[in-house]
């Protein structure tokens, strides 16, 4: 895996997306359980560095080897409902309780960030 920050791996992909949909070549950080289809994406984060993180909301995505980088199209092929989140602004998280549940969106920052 590349040790560079996510933004440096895809400098030509900027948000908001031109047509309101995820670009096919957008790289996302995905929990392996979501990438292999064994768990649905229940949490999608668009962070302030323009990274997109998709997790199952059940397992620790930060554990060694728990997440990979792949194209968003791979995830959309497994779960087309994630496409509705292409307009999710930076510093926001979308969560749901089940694969068919509605997305709840709220502001989000990394836990180690403090507000002044």
C-alpha cells in the first residue's frame, strides 16, 4: 500500500463532483469486510482531506490489515445505495443501521481533533 496521504494518490479528483456522482477513478479507503461483500457499508466518512472512508460499523477499521484502498466503483457494484452519498460534504459522516436502512448524516471530525 502507498504510504502517501490519500489526497496525494488522487490529486485530480475534487469535490463537489462535476455531475453529482462519484467519479469511477475515485480511490476510497474501505474496510475489507465491505470490500469483499461480507458486510454492508454502514458508515461513510468524507473527511477534511477529501478522503472517503467506508466501514461496516461493526469491526475496527484501523486494525492491522482491516482496510484497503480501492476504486469506489467496486463498492458501488456491491451496494449501489452508497452512490446517494456522492454529495456528502467534507467533515460529514453518513450512518445507517442496515443495508436497506436510511442514511443519517451529521457533522464529523477525527476524535483527536479538538474545537477551540
